[in-house]
């Protein structure tokens, strides 16, 4: 649970941040009744990164160990999270559990924190990309998920009929695939959700195929929930790909880089049936 008066920490673990967007996000979060702390590295820049890996790790540990911070909100995605996964002291995260939210590049940390620490993480809005211009839909969906309320979302298309049950697990498809070679796949059954942008259909095909070629993934994946795949080169080919999957598949959910998005708890038991996702 997070309530008004609590402190939200904004952290930069991916690409470098635009100060004006961070400042706008702080204003909007404070207007909702929360306090805000920002990480020391938030305005750092090394090439396309929000500072060095070491400065990010220092900020990460400080935020998890700070008792005042009740929720950690990532500033933005971009690139950089996957650089951290083999450098993190996961015992610090495991010993100081708290909600951790982001999407896109942050998918790498969402999945590794769940795998290594058993920490339920949240695939949802970020400070610069969302709270700087927060929509009512996104805000409501975020707080419902963070406060562990029942979630129910209906897709717009069923590709493969059938029901499925398992923990909810997934995120940005290309970032999930970047974890291959790590021990990152859940040990039990899961429903895989995915989204991406600016990827041609053949690459989306290749990434799904790469995952299904992993024995553990194909064994435990019981269903697929599809968000937006924005700016693809051929929508008809993408539809054909989704119809080719061999397990229950539903699409049309607001899992997206667009302004209006739902927040999904990674690691929480979920079901899909008749095109409806219940968490």
C-alpha cells in the first residue's frame, strides 16, 4: 500500500534524463499528495547513459535501504539496465523489499528482481515518460495495481482460444530477449505479456522464436497477452505471426509506450479466459 504523505523515490537506471521532464514529474507527484526524493545520479550523463554503472548501483542501494522511500519509480528507460544485472548485490534488494516500477529498458530489472529476490515488481509508468504528463487512465491503473486491488482488463482480439493460469511475467520483448544467457525464466507456470516499438516484424518473429526455443520457457509459458507493437513495418504479417502461436493468445491490451497504459504486477497469479485478463 502507498498512501498520500508517503515518499516516492525517482531513480535513473537507464538512459540520461531531461531535467525539465523530471521537474515536471516531481510537481505532478507532489500535487497528488506525495513527497519525492531523486537519486544523486539523476542528471548525470555518460554518453547515452544516466551516469556510470557504479553511480547507478550506489543510488539503487540507497533507495532500497532508505526507510522513508515507500516506492521506487524509474525516471525513464532508454538503455542501461541490462549493464547492471550481473553487478547488483541482490541481497540488498531482497532484504529491503518495496515496490519498484518501470517499463521498456527497465524490464531487465523487473524480471531479475523477481527471479533473484522474489520481489513482485510493476510493469508500469515512469517519471519522465508518464508522470510528467500523467493521464487519468494511467494514474488510476497505476494506483490500483500498486495497492494490490483486483485487476481485470479485456483485450480487443483473441488470436488463439483457450484459458491459462500462471504468474504474470514479461515486459518489453527486446529487453526480455537481452536477458538470454541469464537465469531469468520463472521456475513455475506463467502468462507471458509483451510489447515493443520500432521493431520490424521479422525481428519480432525472431525474438518470440528465440524464447520458445528455450525449453524452460516453452514448458512453463501457458498463455500470451499482447500489448502494442508500435511502428511495425507490416501489420498484416504481425497478425499472421500472432495467429501462429500454439497456446492461448489474446491481444489489444494497453501495455504500451503510449500515454495511456495499464500497470501489471510481475509475479502475481493471473488468468486469461474469453479474452479477459484477471490479476
